[in-house]
C-alpha cells in the first residue's frame, strides 16, 4: 500500500516537473514570438506608409495632383492615368509655374516690374529636343529686366514628362520665365491635310492656333524651333507697334526666283520663321478660321512651295502684312551666298543692291535663322556648329540631344 502511494507521489512530482518544464518552454516561445510579431507589425506598417507615400507621389505626378482650384479641375473625358499620356486642365492648358507654386511652394514672381514678352512655339515628341535648344537661346540672352512667357502648343498628346523637361530650363537657365502648355489637338484636326504634306506635321501650323487659345494678350512672337537661335533680348521686337497690321515679318531673299503657287506672289514675300502676331486683330476678324477654310480648299488644287509660309503670304487679307528689319530673322545663307554668289546684283532677290543693309543686319543680329543649314545634322560652317553646341550644352540634356543629333 505504502509502495503504491510512493509510486503515485513520484508520478505526481514528475507531472509537476513536466508542467513546469512545459511552462518554461512556452514562456520562452512566447518571448520569442512577441518580438517577431512586433517586428512583423512594424514591417507591415512601414510598407503600408511607404506605399502610400509612393502612390501619392506617383498620383501627383500623373494626375497633376487634383487641386481644388477650378482652373485645374480634371475633365475626366480628356484625362489619362498610367499610360504616360498628358492630362490637361479643364480649360485645356497646363501652367507649370502655378503647379510649382501649389505643390512645391515656389512663389510666382510679380511680373509687373518686368518687360513682359510673350512667345509661342509648337512642340511634339519627335522635335522637343530641338525646341529645348531654341528656348535655351531665348532664356540665355534675355535681359534681366525681361520676363519671358512661353505659350507652347503641345501636339500629339505631348507627354507630361517632356513638358517637365522643357520647364526645367526655367531653373537651369533663367528663372524670369513662365511655361504654359496648350492642348494642340485642334490644330491636328484643322490641318489634317497639311500634316500629310508637311515635313514636321502640324508644327508650323500650330503656332497660328495660339490666336484662338490665348486670352488677354494683344500680341505674341511666333518662333520656329531647331533652326532659330535668339542672340539678344526680344523686348525691342515685342514692343513694336503693330497698328492695323495682322503681323510683322522679315522679307525673304528670293520671292521672284523660285516660288510656286496658283497665287501671284507679291514682290515682297515674308519668311515664316519669326512672326510678331497681332492676336487682337486676328480675334476681331476670326482670321484663324478663315485660314483653315482657305487652306483645305487650296491644298487640293495646287502644289505649295512652303505650305505654312504661303499661308502667311497668300491667304491673309490684303494690307495685313507689315515688314520688320532683317536682324529679327537673319538667314545665314545670305552672307554665305554673298561670299560666293552675286546675290547683291541678282534682280529677283529682295536684297538687290542692298548689300549695306544686309551687312548692318549681320552686325546687329537679334534672331539668327539657319534653316538652309541643318546644324543638328552636321551642316553649316564651324561658326554655326559652335553656336548650336553652345545652346545644346545650356539645356542640361547634352547627352540626350547629342545621341540623336550631331553635336
């Protein structure tokens, strides 16, 4: 009996020992699990917070950070998300300066104390690198008392990333500038026929569209991209009085020598690379719509030498063309030909017996036009190529530009 009790006592003690051992093991397990759970919890929280920050940033980049401002209310019918397409504001333009102020706290400058200059260019993805170079030349040579407003017609649904690249020139070169991008879809539709025959699609015609899109501006300088380099401040051009003229432009050299059109060109034929547009006048007589109608009709009837320039010379009402000095759109081929070719005495040339005027313009060039020498393709003199390289380096995208073009 006593033996049985002793056995039971031993078994009971053994069970107690086992229970203690199990409790000890369980305690160790619990002590190990708790830190693991805590670490896992913090990892999950970190991932969630990081994802929220990243998604918020990505959403802001893509969706223009939906603001409460009516000016930037997103029109869902024309907006895009993660496909890289551009989202325009409800009124079909994007003002990058205002976006910078809203999201990055960058205050807008008081432009009332500056000489305000409004410029329009037309850009698509294929030619945006050339636009960078032209814009760089404008910003670099602007006077410190000037403020440049760029009104850029964006074609083929220009990507937001490319717009940001162009806007970066503001901080890279000249902070006294504003960049507004307009949806150029309308010009692609209006000049559908022209896109088929024009080397650069609707780029040339797009600059005319600004007269339809811009508000509260009476005049604007229209500038081509790639071939144009601005070498001085543009306020002396911008402040010119347009009077009743629809635009001011520089006369081309050979209007009588080679132009083809069903129209009888005037003796004085303008170059369309640089134009001071009378926006107020164009709006008053609805000139843009008139040009579109005439263009569609005439293009089916004849061959143009240069569709865009023929528009400016042939379609506008009589007496709307004003002329400005050669220095505001100086074609380098005049000087190059003048050295090897009797341009001064060729009667079909506008510069017939005007050698001194040409030489004076060369000494005081404001805008240089190299359209006969595609420097980005390696053409032209060393001086021209060096000018191109100079502004390429200013953009901050030297490697990308030189990868596509010859530097």
